C-alpha cells in the first residue's frame, strides 16, 4: 500500500499536530471517503469513536525512553555478540552497529543457558549463530528506517567522505557507533525499537525452549527417530523455516552430531493420528491402492520433532507413475477431510512417494460467510468448489495479483522451475552508497522439493493425469463403499484434536506486516494501531474480537493464527480466547455431511475439477479435430435419423447429467462449473456465471435451439431452469449499473438472449424483457472501459442496433455516444487506426468487430466522422495483410495469421460479409471476401470443434457467405462438411469417452456451442440465428 501523505515531510521542530495526523490517517484508508466512516472503522480504539476522543488519544501519547546503554555486561558475552554480528552476510554486515546495543541488552540469558547446557556441542558457536540469525531478522524489520536515515543524514550534511561510498561508510562505521545518535534514532522510531526488543526477547526464549525440550527428551527422541540411539549433541538451530506465530515461534531445522531433525512449536497429535489412519488404509487391502508413506515423528506434548526428509529422484518411469497414483490417493484423502494449504513447501518428492510434512490444516472449519450471499445456484456451486478436491492446493493453483494479473503456481504439483513472483518485493539499490534507496521488483521464486524427478528432469504432472484420476477414484470409492466404518474410525481417532483455521491468505498478512515497517508507521504507536485497523475493512460486526486478535498478533510481528477443535464450533486465538459465532459447523460435522453426499454424481464433479485444473491439456490434445475441409462432395439427405440429431441430443444428455441444480423459493435453478479466463493468462475454476460466451446465457440458447429443433418439452423445461438465475440476477441488480456492456461477456448479451428466445419460442414476454433492459442500458448510458465486441462498447452497439429501429429517441443517442467513446480511444497508425494497445485485427477483440459496429451507427446517424473511422480501421487491417498467407496478422506485435472468429481471417471475413450486407462497398471488399473464403477452406480447419476458434464456427461463417452471395455450391459444401464433421465427432466419442469430460460446457468454447452450431448448420429454414454475426 502506498502511503498517500509522506509523514516525514510534515515534520517540524514542534512535531506533528493533530490535523496533520488526521490527514495522514485518511491516507491509510483510501477506500473510505468520509471521516465518520473512518472513525467507525477504528474499532481497536474503542466503540463509537469520535474526533474528540481520537484527539484525546493523540494528546495522551507518550514517548518511550530506552536506557539499555547504561547497562554493563561481561566482556566474553559482548565479544560473542560481536563475533555473531561479524558472521552475517556481507551485504548487511555494515549495518550491524545499529543492532548491537539491542542484542547485547537482550541475549545474556540465552548466552548463559547455552553455556551451561550439557546437550550443546560447542556453546560459543551455537550462540554466535543465534546472534547472526537474530540480526538478519532485525535487519528485515529495520532496513527501511536505516535507508531513510542515511538519506536524511546526507541531506543534513552529517556524512563525511570524498565520495558517495565513503559517506555511506561513515554513516555505518561512525554515526551508528555514536551513542547520542543511536539514542535519537531509537527514540524517533520508538515503535520499531520496541518491536525489535520484544522480538529479540521472544526468539531467545524460543531458542531456550528448544534446548530444554531436547535436553529433557533426547533419549525418547532417539528411540523413536534414530533406531534407539540419540542424535548426539546439538550443533545448530536454524530458525525462520516459515512464518512466525504465537510469540515469535516458527518451524526450526535442528542439526545434531548424528543427524538433522525438524522442530515444530506445536503438538503433533494430528500428525500422529493421520499416520495411524494411513496405516489403516495401507492394511485394508484395497484393490489397486498403492501404499502411502508418512514422516516419522515424536510428539513431546505441546511441541514435536520430525524426521528431516530429503528430495529423492525416481529410478524409472514406473516409479513416476506410482508417484502420481499416490498423489491421486492423497487428493481423495484430503478431499474427505476438507484439507487445505498443501502447497509446494508441504510436500517432498521422495522417489515414488509424495511425503506430506505438515498436517496442521488437515481439517477445515465451515465458517459463516463474512458477507451475506444471496442464495442461488451460483453461490451453491461456489460452496461446493470451496470444499472440493481443489481446496487442498495440491492441484495446479495459480496465485494471482488482481491488480496486475501476474500469477505464480505454488501448488503441491508445481514444477521446480524458477517463477516470477506476482507481488513486488523491496530491493536495496546502491547499498554501498549514500544514495541508497529501495525499488520494488517482481523477484524470482525458486523451485521446491515437491517436484518428482527422473534422470534429473522434472516430470510434469499433466502427463500423468490418468494415474492421478485412477488413484483418486480407487480411494474415493473405498470411502463410499465403506462409509460407516470409515466414519467410525475417523470419529474415534480424530475427535478433540486441534487444527489450524486459515481465515485470510498469508499474502494479505505478509503485505501488511511489510508495510507496517515503513518509517512513517514506526514512530507513533497510535499510527501503527490505526494502520492495523485496516483489518476491519469488510469485516462483519460479529468478527470484531477476531480482528482484535489479529491486530495483537501482528503487533508482535507474527502472522495471526487461529485454531479449532475437530468436534467444536468455537474458534481459538493464539492466546486461547474462544470466539463464538464464526464457525458454522465443526470439522467432523463437515466430514459426516461430505461422506453422506459422496457418490457417483459427486465423484463425477470432483473428477471434472481435477481435469479442469489442467485446462490447457484438453485444449492442446483432446480437443484437436485434425479435420480437413472437402470441396468436391455434395450433401446427401440422411437415411433415417440425422447424425447431427443423434449427436446434439447426446451432448444435451451429457450436459444435463453434469449440471448442478438448486431449488430457490420453490423454483429450480440450474448451472455448471467452468473456468474463468483473464486475458489469456489466468484460469480459475468457478461457477460459469450468466454471460453469453461460456455462461448460463449461452446454455439457454443451446436448449432453446434444441427445443426448436426437436420439439421435445424436456429441453424447454431445462432452458427455463437455466434461464432462471439470469432472471434472478436482473431482478436484484440494475443493468444500468453494469460496467461491462459487451455482447459475449457483458450485459448486452442478456438483452440479445431474451430477443433470440422470444423469436425461437414465439413468446412476446421475453421480447418485452429485452426491450426493457435495452432501454434501461441506453437511459443509464452504460459504457465500458473496453471497446471491443466481446466485453465492450462495440458489442453493445451490435445489440442495440439489431433490436431497435432508426429514429428511436432513446437508442439512437446511446448508439452515437458508444461510437464516440470508441473513436476517442482510437490510436492513429500510418495506415489507419486501431483500438487498444495490442492493435488486434480480429472480430472479438479487434478492429473487425469494432468497424462492423461503427458502420451500423453510421447508417443510423450519417455522421461522416464515424464513416472515416471505419475506413481507417479497414486501412489498418489491410496494412496487416500477408500476401503469402492470404491472411491478416493477429495484431501489431503478434505476427501469427490465424483462422479464427476471435482472431484472424474467420472474423475478418465475417466483417467483410457484414459490411457488404449493410451496404458498405469499396474497391477491395469483394476480393477480400473471395480470399477469405479460399483461405478458410485451405487452412481454417483442424484445430478445434468450437464456435470461437474452431471448425464449427468457421462452417457457420462459410454458411453466412453462401447465403449472402447466393452461392448454392458453397451451401452444399458446408452441409456436406457439417455432416462429415458430425460423423467424425460421433466416432470420436465412441473411441475417446474422455472427450466429453475434458470439454467445457459453454456456448463459444464448449459443448453447448457444438450443439448449437450443428443445429444452426442443419437448420434448413434459417430459424436458428448465427450467434457469431449479430
């Protein structure tokens, strides 16, 4: 978060006044526009806080004095501190004088404990390493203050030296050893000083507790984990293996004379019971089930010790297949338990065995939603996905920065290749100069030990999807077939165990903790307190105690942690405070409910979630048609039932079987799962939503067309169930407030949907819906930031022009406004103009669709400026023409020549056909149509079946050309190729039953589009509209 008011620039000799601070606090909450609302958000400062009460808090602030310089210490102890500081990394070595007084004042009890301990091999070495570790931790807390003070000292002329390096050295070696200067800095940044002192004390206490634990239990630990022999004396304690919780504690790696162990500052009862459960499964003789290994451990009460596991490669590919089969088994186990957070750091690939090294999130608690969510089929599907097989984070799971759309995969199956973090980190520049400063960079994230390897090469998980599915099914079906005994075993062995509950993403806490050390926030305790009240943003009133606990944890530089018991509905803070009204159902209640629901339908749903986690796989392999367009053959009337008829009903049957329905207020709503795609980069599994492209609106069109085609009322009933969530959405949300008005992924798609089904079903009420929504859009001047057909203003133009008549007093001004918005966004190019930084030429996202829309407005208004824009866009496209390919480049920077509706020749041909149909003419239009038809026939087939970028969409465009040009031969070719493609697909379904399971459901890229497109191509009376050409 960027601070809006630089605090240091406001500083005067008199300090800060209250009004300065108010402005500063306003800047910490840019989302809040009113002062009253801000005061209401500062709940940790008291209920019903007003400005006068805040003024009293401001006036009562006290400055802490730090007197640790006056203390005297043993010379050997101080020398050991110095030795430890000199052992830190060279890049931070020069700053250690700042931390020495702090460490000296706090670490003497640890020094004495280590030097009077019989289980430590070399006391001085262990202590010095502890000093180095603490210094590195403190540096991360303080480096921004040190950089700010270096720059301030330079500006004030306090630094001496001939050059910038010498002046920086002077600051580190002279000023940072000047007691009066250090006192002033410690005092100025009193919050930071206080936190560093407390952090040091807590970590020293934690190190002592580790030593005491081993001293007490070393023989028992040896018996359990080292074949009866002790691990010998303690050599090194490596801290910082993960976030700190509960007063500075974190996982530690402990080195001994005879080996290495992992120390966890919590009870390992959950791990013990999990290991027992796995032993139970291994002994159950489940057909096809491969044994699972677990880590060895020793629980010592409130803490525990685990074996240190190293990554180990596979010896042969059979072991790789077994590894992924076991991953599938773990997916089923973790799905049953509603486990979460099994990301890359929590799984280690050990030959043919994936070893899970942390079980604190084996269970989940069913939490009340912080926001009231309207009951709908979409929210129901969302809840199913929340606790689906995806929740464990083993499957590919992208972490996305919503502001930049940068993403990274840190899942349990992520590769060990280096990835760029989607979030920026602070990097020190000019570290050896007095111009030292910080820049924010997206740093590389290294690989982890979770990637299975063969011959030193990581083996990609998507190639072993079949093995994962097989392991998942075998284990899942065992749970279903042995429901009662599985439940009885779990209730007996897991009742009363504590597990961790994740309330917010670690990224959220991490970013807040990082910002908390900004120099502006470590001078006043009140400033820090107010900043941490950002945690109350979007929090429900009943969560006040929970957020207060978060704030207290973060004041200690800890990531907040909450626990729950498997059989209770209470949530517990690190301090042991019970919080009620947050947990809706206990973990075991959730498990019982899930086990009851598990069966054939749920298995199918979970399989699809697994497959959708590899969305690129089916696009690049399963979905390829390999089809080639045939020109010579004539269409023949089918004998008996049409192949297309058989195929579209098969598609409908599959869509029905895999839909999810919910009864809301006595009426059934129906929808599906799909995946959201953001700018061709990010995909996430989600309810499909209401849009035309891949949501419920597209499914409605398919079922409406299918009813028209077959006259079977069952499809009409399904259509109404699929339409109902859309109706509910617009009953509760004004279309006038929508921010995306595009045709395929915006609100105008719903308007067009109502008009189409009105025509197909001859129901005027749907047309009345369309008219009402369109006029509300026009009256509210619904505009988008995007200008394309897919999600933006051009799509709104196509719908508004199609569904209204010229001279409409409401619609025509709206059309003109939309056109002007597009033209204002145009970028000039030497040969014309384009829209958007990419300069796409295609129909969905580029000039082909936009110029078609603009020409419709020109026909309405006669505005020559709009016609000029159309001509310039055509000129730009023609500048991207590649003669050798008989095609157009995709964009300014992407030189590919595609044959798709969305990008490439298919959409550009559609543009030329549409312009010709609307009366536009120029010297190149007819020849471009001829070239487009020829190019489509030659290279436009074989990639995919879908409407958006596949064979069926291209056949629909060729059919559009045949009708417009009155080309009977082309019509015959299209009919025959449609029959051949349908026959091929039927054979594909027979030989590849996983085709349907790998496919999406939606209109433009999925099964509904295949069905809709085939019906439209088969339709002899043009009753089914070409959805690609509105």
